[in-house]
């Protein structure tokens, strides 16, 4: 399925889902909202926090856990996504970038895997 603005995302170390935000810069719509590409993974622009972060690789979680004498302590999530979504669509391009499909994944610097829970639209299929 083609992923659109408003799709629900979930991080493996986050405690809550969050929506995908897609700017209408490519002028391609999907079931109404803008269609997403593999480039729509910028933190705080496209990917917003997932509630609290529980990743032990996150320095803020490690510090909070140490301050709590070893009791695992989540901290507010701040996604850090240094790369693009992978793999994206091998056959459909939007604005010279691969379209984002619901099987793509995005890695967070703190070890989390961000995936699409709901694509935001249900009528546009990617071959």
C-alpha cells in the first residue's frame, strides 16, 4: 500500500504510535492527503515523538536509569533518524524518489525500528 500523510507509525522502543507528517511539496495526493516518499523520515518534520523512549542505547535513558540506581527509566522520545526509509517502492517514484510503501522501515540512531502500522490510505496499491 502507498503510505500517506497521517499514517500511523510505531517505534520498537517507543510507548505510543505517532502520525507521519508529509509536506505537500511533491503535489502528489493519496486518498486525499499527500503521498509519502522514502525521504519523508526527517525527525520532528515527518517523524514526531513516540511518547517515551525505552532504548538503553539512548544516552538520556541510560542517564535516567543510572540516576534511578539501575531501574529502567524511560525518557521523552526524540527521534533521531539519520537515513532514509528502506526499501521503498522499486517501481513507483514520486518527485524522483521511491514512493513509501507500508513494508518500509526507518532506523532510529538509538536502535529503534520504526514501521508503518496503518498506511493512512487504503485504495492506492503499489505494484
